[in-house]
C-alpha cells in the first residue's frame, strides 16, 4: 500500500512547493484548497500530476467530515495530513473593509481549521496512527511603506495559537503532531524539502515539536 498524503490549505507558493515535493515521493496524493473568495483575487491552483482534488467548504463542519472521509477513501488511508495556513491579505483601511470579506476570513480561514483538524484528529485517534503536520509562515512586512494587512495577521495568530495548543497536548494522543513555520520569505522550495525531511525522520521525541526554518537554518 502506498503512502497516503493529504494536503489542505490556501492556494499559494508554499502549498505549491509542498505539492511539488509530494510528487517526488508518491504517484498520487489528495489535496483540498480553501476557496479564495476575496474580491478581485485571481485563482492559480496547483496542477501537479497525480493530484486528486477534493471539494471543501471550510465554513461547514459537515464538509470537513466529508473531506476527511473522501481523502481516506481516495488514498485508502491517510498517513500524513499536511495543513498549510497562508491567508490572503486584505490591505484596506478599517473604513474600507468589505463585510463579506471579513465574514469569509473568519469562516474559512479560522473556523475551517478547527473543523478539519477535529475530523483528522478523530480519524487518527481511532486508527491510533498518523501524522498531523501544521504549517504556517511567520513573516512580517518588509518596510514601513508597505500597505498594512489588517486581517491576515489575526488569522495567523489564531492558527498559531491553535497549533501551540495541539502540540502541548500531543503526548496524550496515539498519533504524531508536528508544527512547522518559516521566517524566510521566498524560499518555499527549501522549506517544503525541510518539512518532508522531518516527516521522514520521525522519532518518538518528534511528537509535539515546533520546527523553525529560516535563513540561518541548517539541515541536521
């Protein structure tokens, strides 16, 4: 039976780099993308060979359950679930915020992770096996003249806090939970390679660990 890899997250350079690393290891993998419903944005979804696309409505707990079941059915089993939180930016003043965009960010980019992780954790607990890899960037604006993203950082803060909580309780679970974040913008391919190196070198002590990747990181 082949290795079952399920990837979910925002459509972005980091997700595409992780999918590119995935196809080096397996012929097929399952992937679900958070729909980008921010007004004026352009879709640029991964087209990797071997990708099994799955539908996902992040704001629905029923969709999260259906997604976890569908991924397991398509792959026969999920060995590794790699979840990537890279929310789209909203660079407006408070007065210019779109109410629909705010609703979308909260429902899709915050609630959606709680719903999906609950379903994957339940699946792994029943099976008493599996790896949950939680990935996010930790990159601030590069200059004082940048237009400030007033919502994205709040979404990342929510995801980061959730990850920290999951890592703190990982020892009580029969599956592995690992966190990964990068401070190195524009080096997605190297970060993706590092994530897979860590996943493929799992030790008992890996459970509950948060791994940082940045400019001065060296492979061990």
